[in-house]
């Protein structure tokens, strides 16, 4: 009986010691603060003409696809060599589908189907070139497919999924699109342009402008279907396609690979740029608010039901936000879990980190001299930056030395034998840890 009691105590002490080691390991691997990041930009490839986006196909090829505003999609192979043949050319030297008028028009978005490796389907967002003035500059969401005989070339056949969507002005087209973790296609559209949203599209739930849309592109034979849980689906007043509204000019959004949360950069009007964390049915406030402030700021406004951004900055830091990505790569642990974004005009790059639920801290990582038109990810979750003016793609890296991992403590367990049959004190356990040792190009957006 005495022996049983002493064994139980030894097991208990071992469990406590295991917990101690677990805590030591946890704290030695705790996420680094953004203050610890020494951000650098590593050259990947150049020679692009006004690039707007870099992305991947998710097909295991490790290629990068670079979207150029005037209509060409180009490929960097797994060794980051630029291929001589376009993946797709919707510009004047190709299919001639993309409008070339206006600094904010063009080929604006590219998204590969989640099953692209099997079905070869991908989707583009562009403004239409047309001799009909009522159609020229309107938004088109279209589907293309890769050639079955050449993975680096797309077939020229277009299937229009959505559009033409009337764009009353040449600016504020939005343009990003991406598949969410739910398999649906999300599409960002600006408010239709003109200062201050003169058409009030942001708050008009019957307009697709100033919205984030969500559609199902896997419902043949129709071009798309409405997800049944869209906030205005069916008899509920509002356009069925809307997922969230109250946006001005959303420029790049992303889904966190870990938890699926949707981050979006929305370009401001006169005073504030904002980062939104968007959920289904959200009213992000434009044109009632700009950032966290009434618009215009000299009038009172009703804010009930509006969703505030998680971060904003003023014109002292930049004038056109470029949304980024939550870093989920493995090369730079200090960046893990941080939302990396920047400003098109000032070239600043920041990290947002959630220090407690709903509390976000912003840290400036780099004041570059680049016009940042986009960020992007590769298949492994590494993050890239697109230089609009110099036509270069860079990878975001951390130049700081890797932190020294705290060595696991050495522990000596001394167990006093339990003699029988006489009673002796319970055994002692002694834990003895050892001490651990720029560019001249500008004005691509109308602010």
C-alpha cells in the first residue's frame, strides 16, 4: 500500500514536470512582435509593364502569375524565370478585350478555381473595351480555361459570368476577385467613381457597385448561382449577389489561410485609408463614414449598424491603401500571423497584429520608394510585393537574425527507493535544471 502511494506521487511529479517542459517550450516559441521584424524586399523578377497583381494557381507547379494592367498575364516558372509566351493576352496585341482609357481601368483581377489542377478553370475581372460608349469601361467577370496541351497557355474562348456591370465613371472599379474557403467566388467592386459617391451606390443595396459580391460558379448550366445564405438572397430586399456593402474602392482583399477571415483595404476619399475585417452582411459605412469618421467630417451622422474598420491612417502616412495578406509562410517566423499591407503612393508597409480579441496594433515595417500596386502569395504562403512603376516583383523577407531558441532545460530526477516492509518517508523528487546557456510613374488611381 505504501509502495502504491509513492508510485502515484512520482507519476504526479512527472506530470507536473512534463507540464513545466511544455510551458518552457511554448514561451520559447511564442510569436515575435512586429517590432522584431527587419523587413526587406528581395528581387524576384522584373520587366513587367504596369503590373497590378501576382498570384498562384494552387496546382503544385509553384509558378507565379503576374497581371499587367493593359491585359497580359505572364508566368514566372518555379525557378522564377519569366516565360516568353503570355498565359493570356486580353490587350490590344491579343484578344483586345480590355479598355485602355482611364488610369484605373484595365485587367484588374485574376483568380484560379480551387480545383484548377483538375478542371483548368480561372476567372478574370476587367473593364471592357467597346466602341459602344454605353459599354466601354464596364466591368466584366469572365471565365477562361487552360490549354489541355500546354499548361502555360490559356485557351482564347471566353465565357462571361457576370456583366457588363455599368461603371458610370472611369475610376473606382475595385477589381479584385478570389475564391473563399467556402468555394464561392468573391468579387470586389468600387462605388462607380466620382468624388464622394455622387450616385450613393455604396449604400444602395440594389446596386452591385460599392460592394463585395459572392457567387457560386459551380452550378451548370447557368453561369452562376446565388449562395443560399447570401444576406439579400431570395425575397430579402437587395441584390442577391451582395455579400457586404458600404465600400468605396476596395483594393485587394484576402482570406487568412488559417481561419478564413476576410481582410480588405478600402481606399479613402479625402482624409482616411482603412483596413476592414469583413463578415457576411456587413455595412462598412461608405458614404456615411470615411474610416472611423463621419463623412464629411463636419456633419453628424447616424452610425448605428455600421461596421468600423479595424485600422485606419491619415494623409500624413499615405493616400491610397493597398490591401495585403496574413503571412502564413514558414520562412520567416517573426512575420507569422501578421497582416501585411501598404500604401500605393507613399510606399510604406505595415503589419497589423491582433494583440487581444478585437484590438489591433499597427507597426510600420518599411518606408520604401515603390508604388505598391499589390501584394500576393505563392503556394507556400510567402508574400510578394508588386512595384507598379518599376515593373518588378519582390518577395517580403525578414533581414533580422533568427531568434536563438531557448535550450530545453536538463533535468535530473532523483528517486529514493522505497524499502519494505518498514515504513519510510515518501520518496523525494529533485528537479535540477541547468541554466540555459521609386519611380516617376504615379496617379494610377483617382483618390
